[in-house]
């Protein structure tokens, strides 16, 4: 029996300004279930994070939520989606999420999502892992981030190979295709 792909999803604990973000979160969760993948996420039930989890679990997917004690009331006050690990710190949360994932997907989010993204990107740059990192660039949300990375490279603070460590995809079907191709 093969082990399902474990997909770590970083995203906002808020819904964001565009309905396209919540719609993509619903589609992402449904795709995780449909593909028989496991969701690894921040264990929150709010915003995009909660929407991905709800749709994944409602579709029959396994889920592992990881949350630090200080965020239990803020991000997961109402219900629990899947198995949950409670950590003491944000650093532990990120480590546990990363260690339980085969690939990383970043949906729209705020400072926390950026923190998670830059940590796994830095680890990849240092050669500490080779897990694929995807930016789900819904309605061009991550385009300014990609432009910032281009600027960092142009200013010679990073090698152009930095961009080889991430892949921007415009929608969930493109992401699913890319993940399927990587799993073959």
C-alpha cells in the first residue's frame, strides 16, 4: 500500500479581500481529498486555512493540524479538523509541519504565511531539503513577491537559481497537475 502524498498548505487565517481566495481554498481542499492526499496545515478553523481543511476533510482526506498553544483560542476556537498536534512555539509548529510534508503549497496569506514560505525557501537554498515549493498565485496575489525575489537577484543578494526552488502556478488544477507529475 502506498503512502499518500502529504501536502503542507500555508495560508491565511483570514478570508482575504477577494472571493477568489476562499474559492481557491475550497477547490484546494476538495482536490486534496479527490487525489487521496493528506493535508498538513496550521490547525486553524478560520479564514482560508479553515476553508481548505473543511473541504479536504469533508471530502474524506486525512489531515494533520499543528498549532501552538497560544493560538488555540485565536485560530481554532470552534472545532477540530483531523488529527491535531499542539506545540509550545511557532518554531516547533513550523518544524512539525515541514517534517510531515512531502511538498509545500502557499496560498494567499499574511506575515505568517510569508514567514513559513521564506523559512522553507531558505532551507532549500541552503540544500537542507529538496521538497517542491509552490506559490498558488490566485489572481496574481504572489506576483509582488515574485517581483521582490527578482529584485533580490538583480541586486546580487541571491543567485538566479533561487527561482528554481519555487514554482508559481495560477490555479488549483495547474497545481494538481504539477504535483501529479512530481509524484510519478
